[in-house]
């Protein structure tokens, strides 16, 4: 066994592969076997900027890109880990302690049973600083009612997102900041017909049903931004299809159409989805860009039986995926795949409203606190934003499957709103893509286009235009106030 491991690691520790995605874009992916030297079994289940987390021979570990970088962060005694946050929290169920969360290393904070109040707790996931779960409590003679929500490190910090009363039940399993998704089963109508429905909470409209009209059942597992991942069953007793939504029931995409029944998705991030694809013989790690046709099969080491992606992270500069690779004799290794994204900077900027206080075009190229600083200008109505800057650039592709814009910026006042709009060359109008309160210290905002990205790229010239606008909401005690842009760029993950 050890000879097999060492031979495999010597051959496959870190290799570069040029792959051709189903999109037709050539991509260079670097595969790294993360299995620490001497280990029989390891798994990677989470990935964040520069850091990967998982298990290795009975320990919870984290890596920084190489097998030798594995650092033990706590023991593993059969816990069912259901989520790992970027802040280092591990949420799940301990084999001896019940439901709870690890903060940092081995400190365990239980969320499980409160016998005095007859409340039972459960954990279903984790995000940065939040642990997703449920609590059940007696609802008179009707049975148990359920509250679904999250903690912020302690049982006392519980926040309820939604509730279901008997005889219904369900689970909230997806979390991304203030956005959640889950699956709920309950009776409807006079005949009390039982139904299973996918739902989301937070985001546009405050949430809503994801269940496609006419379908028999649906479920939602994961959420990131405006996308949700789950499954749809069109007919009772019929097959279940892997599904991807963009906030609405009618937006669902069937990831198992004829010829693609082997697609199994488990995670999503920044407009892309990860999992494995079967060719009928074995399963291979893959990443998609919003549809079953836009699939990239990730490199699989020679001698491996199968591979799978369990988590994705796209920080703008690179896309990183982690997962597992299975070899003969029940050998399983943690795996890392990395790909450098295509990015391009603005080639010019112009002001539609406002004026420049300091900085220039080059100020937008790096996150270095050398900012393009703008002040308000005259407007013709109170509805107008007094700062409007237009950035132009040239895309290297005419129709990328995913198209993103990243802006690092802040305002000098606490009551300003920031809007990001893309110029639609089909309609000759700007299309609002993001609106939010402006921060008072640098924060990076990312806007993803996951369908029909070509409408924002001019045919022939490949020009792109993005408008960034600021407006004070109410009176300000400092004038002139400023908008400060530190870095702006477009990203093509493929």
C-alpha cells in the first residue's frame, strides 16, 4: 500500500494539464495531490483564498497548496462535518458531543439538546462566521415545530430565518451570507396532498419558491449569490434531475438532459458549479458554467479510478477546486486543481457626472491604496447620481460563458449608495447589475453574468463599458464627499 502511495505521489504530486472545455476555451489546470506523506486516506472538503481544509488519517487539517503544508487543526472522531467557514469554523455533528461547532482548533461548542426547554438542535452547514441549522420544539399535541436559521458561534446567538409547524418538516442546507435555501415537505389543499418544495430566503424579493410549475417535487441544497443548486422530479416515480436556478422557478436548468445523465453536481461559486461527470464507466471531476453543455473535465491522474470536486473558490485572480481522487485498494487522496483566470484592466475612463480630485487610470490597476478619487458634480434632477464614471476595456473573448466585474472601492460618507451598470450593446442602454450601500473602507464587490454575456461585449471591437455611480441618501455633514476607487477589472474565469 505504501509503495503504491509513494509511487503515485512521486509521479503525480503536481502536474500541469492543458484541457479543452466543452466551451471550446483552452484552459491550463494544475493538479496537486494534497495527501500528506505517509497517509493512507485524505479528503479535501473546503477551499478559501490560499487555503484548503479537510481530513487526513483521523485529523482535521488545512493545507496551503502542497501536501507538506498540511497542518492539524483538531482531531476527527467520526464527526459528520456539514460545513466549513472561511473564518475557520467547522459545523457539524460530533460522534460524542452532538450538534455544534468547532471554533479555531479543537474547542467544541455544543448546540444540541436543551433538556430544560425540551428543545433539540441540529447543524446543517457553515458560512463565514455563521453556522446553519435548526431547532425543534413541542407544538402542543400536534407534534414538533421547527425553526430554521443560524448561529454566530454560540447557542445563544441563534437567529430564525423561517419556521414550519406540524405536520410539515424540512431542512435549511444552503447559506451564503444573508441568503439561504432549503427543502420543505408539507400538505396542501383540502385533500392535504403532501408536497416537497425547494425554497430560497433573502436576496431579490426577500426569497420565494424555486419549485418549477407542474413538477412533482424539488429540493435545494446549496446557494451562492443569485444561483441555487438542487434537484427536480418532474413526475411521481420518475427520475430526479440535478437542477440549477437563478432565483426563480422558471429559471431552472436541467443538468441531466439526454446524453448528460452522468452529471452529478455538489457545489457552486461565482457562477460555476462543481462535481463529477460519468462517461458510463467512471466518474471524473468536472466544473460547469451554468449549463450541462458548458463542462470542463478536470485532469485526473493516471491510475486513478475516479475523482470528484467538493468545493470551488474563485477569488478573481484564480479558480481553485478541491476534492478527492480514488485509487485502487481503497486509497483516497485529497486533491487540488487550480486555474489562472483571464483578467483585463480598463483602457480608459470618462466622467459623465462629477470630477477627479486625484488619481488616474493607473490607479485602478492594483489594490495598493493609490485610488482614483472623485467628487460630486452638477445634476439636472435629484434622481441623478452626482458621481458617474464610465470604464471601458476590451474583452479577449466575444461570448464567454461567465463574465465578471470586480470593483474595490469605498465612499467618504456613510449614507451613500453605489450602483454598477453594464452597457448592453443589444439595447444600447445601461443595465443595472448591482446596487448597495457604499462602504466607508475598501470592500471588493463582484458582479457575475452567468448567461448571455455577449450582450455586454460589442461585436467586432469586443469593447465593454461599465458605469459606476454614487449618490448620497439624505443630507451630509461633509461636502464635498468623495468616492474612492482602488481597483477595477473584468474577469473571464475561462
